[in-house]
C-alpha cells in the first residue's frame, strides 16, 4: 500500500488528508516583511555580532551603535536599494531609540532583542558564505 493516496483517492472515508498539497502544483513562499529599522540590521561576522549582543545587554543601544559602523565598513543589509549613509543613520536612530527608552525598560528589552537578531543574522550569513565559498 502506498503511503500517499493517488489522485482522486482519499485517506479515509470523508476525512480530508492532512498536510497534503493540492494537485495543482502551486508553490507558496513565505517571506518575513521587515520594517526599515529591522531591515537595516547589518549581516556581521559572528564574533562581532556576539560582541554587539553583549554590549546591548549591559548598555542599551551601544551594540546597535557599534553595528552602525559596520555598515560603513561594507556590511550587507536587507536594504540593498538604500545608500550606505541612509542605512548607517537608520542604525543610529535605532540606537538612540533604545537609549532614550531604556529608562522605562522598553529600550533595554528592544536592545537585547536587537542583539539577538544580529547574532541570528550573523549565523545565517556565515552558514551561507561557508556553503558558497570555493575550497
């Protein structure tokens, strides 16, 4: 017996199949939509991202401020259509928001999540570059 039903068959009497794709062959792609501040987070080397997370944990906004300068050093972001200086200032704005709202704990929490996003992006970027680099 085949594990997957053939076209026109059902798995059980009147029960719809779970997780089965329609036979039309439509491919669905899910992409996260980021705002301009989140899309401005640079893809940094993993050790630099960990340092920025550490700085953001203890001094809200400091790691984000440091990451803004990696954009000027050529770090890639999810905003390829924007100029490097614009992305730099978006990161500076995010750092200022984190610093100014740290008084009410919102900025501190935002700063920690920002640092975690930096580490996640760095790990994805390092995995992609290790797959595409020639040996």
